[in-house]
């Protein structure tokens, strides 16, 4: 009975905590992976106000890297570097049946020609191959913002 009273008191007197995603230092994690011999594609910098919330790294002969990011207005963007095929990545992260769009050519970055994809929910994906791996920049951020991230991709050693 005492526990029930305490739980009831806490539920009534507690204010909602301000829960914000963690800001992850992705460059430090990329640097550690590079020290272990990984060659990875990553953004040299992020657009103003963007931040990384998660880094998924799977070491191996063909390492995998996933970055999750948020824009200042809380739209999502992600990067995937993977030995999986592009159709597998699109199905996993965008849509089972995305609509192909016109390819885009960027002025800079590791890859300059990208295929574009959209889904009915407003997500966009840019896909390409780099060093025999699948590379995808995707999310609910605008296509021009995703293109800016794709144009910033580098493999330089940190």
C-alpha cells in the first residue's frame, strides 16, 4: 500500500523530463575505426545545426557504417555504407517499393553521380556504389539537404 501511494504521488508531482537525443561525436568513432584499418565514407562536416544521434559500425573485411542524424527542425537523415545490395538497403531503410527519380550529379564528394528514390511518406534516398560497396544517404530531410551531405562525403584519414 505504501508503494502504491508513493507511485501515485510521483505520477502526480513529476514534471515531464526534457528528453533530447544524444549528440554523438561521430568523427571520433570514425577515427577509431580507421585506426583499426577500416576505410569508410563519412561526412567531413554536417550542415549547420545538424547532429549525429547514433553511429552503427560493424568491423570486418567489408565494414558497415550507419550514421543517424537530425536536422535543426528534427527531420531525420541517415547514411549507410554496406556490402548489402542497394535494393536491400532501400527496402530496409526507405520503402519496399520506392519510386526511382532522375539521377543527380554533384560537384564534389566521393561519388558525384547518385540515383534518387522517394517513397509515399516523403522520404528521399540517394544511392551509389563506392569501392564495391553500397552507399546511401536518405531520410525525411529535403533532397537538397541530402545532396549537401552526399557532397561532403570523404574517406580522409582523421
